[in-house]
């Protein structure tokens, strides 16, 4: 394969990761929330052991594709002569991805230990901690939404309108970090989860725009 083909494949990693993450969510199913009682949380992980583990595996594949996508995005920003923004976006992505992966692994760990002799309260504590990590990393994700927004508006390496979309996504990511109520919309499974939906949509859209940018450059 030529270098150009590898570059396009890396840019398409965003779309591949979106597909894999959605499949992972479908496998996981309708899980518990922080508003549920400890017994219900324990029963979910004990009764759906295999589903949760397979969901982690599929999301792990999505994470690999996401790394390739972010590498392509950082290189595109470097080509646009925005090295500082590119480094900031890349480092923020690494930290956010590490935190999100830690939360996913914690849920998989619950599926593993819930079939043994463990108290519902212990399971609930670990589950709540994972939910807080998931929501807390939202503010770190703003660290790559916002640099991409600024680079797009300054250099048009991707369309400026997508830069404005990225700006809105970054501001929402900051705001949703405070969604730590135990119930209702402003909770980890309400506004906190909505940021994850925005993130998936943003990754897919940015991936398409990067692929189109490479196609135009090649032409």
C-alpha cells in the first residue's frame, strides 16, 4: 500500500471507530444508572457478564481505530502550520482516551467480579466511580474540540463551519462536566452521556471531512 492509501485509511479510522463503538453499545444494552439501587447494579453485571465483556472488546477495537484517526487529524493540523494546536489536541485526546478506557475497563471488571462473593454496595461504589470518570473526562475532550475549532477557523484545513460546530462541542463538553447529579437529565447518564453522543458524531463528521480533504489534495 502507498503512503497516500495509509493516510486515507487512518482518516477513515474515525468512521470505523464510530461503527465499532455503536456496536459495542448495542451489545452492552440498557445498563444501570447512578440512580439505581446497589442490588439492581449488581444483578445487571452478574446476569450480563458475557455481554459486558464482549462490549469492552469491541470498544477496544474502536479505540485502536480512533488512535489512527486522531493521528491523521494531528498530521493534517501540522500540514496546516498549526503545530501548537496539533500538539494540544493530540495530548488532550490521549488523556481523554485513557480516562474513558479506564471507565470501560472498570465496568468490565464489575462483570468479572460480580459473579463471585461481593457486596452490592461495593459494586455500586465502583460503578459510580466509573461514571464520574466518564463524565469528568468531558472537560479533557474539550482540549481537542477547541484546538480543532481554532485551526479550522484560521486555516480552513477543514471547512470553517465545522470549526464552529467543534467550538460548540467544546463548550458543551466543558459544561457537561458538571453533570454529576444522581438523577435527572443533569447526571452522568443524561447530559454526561449526551456529550459522548456529540463526540461520536463529531468524530464521524471530522473523519469524512479529512477523507474529502485528502481526495481533493490528491486530485
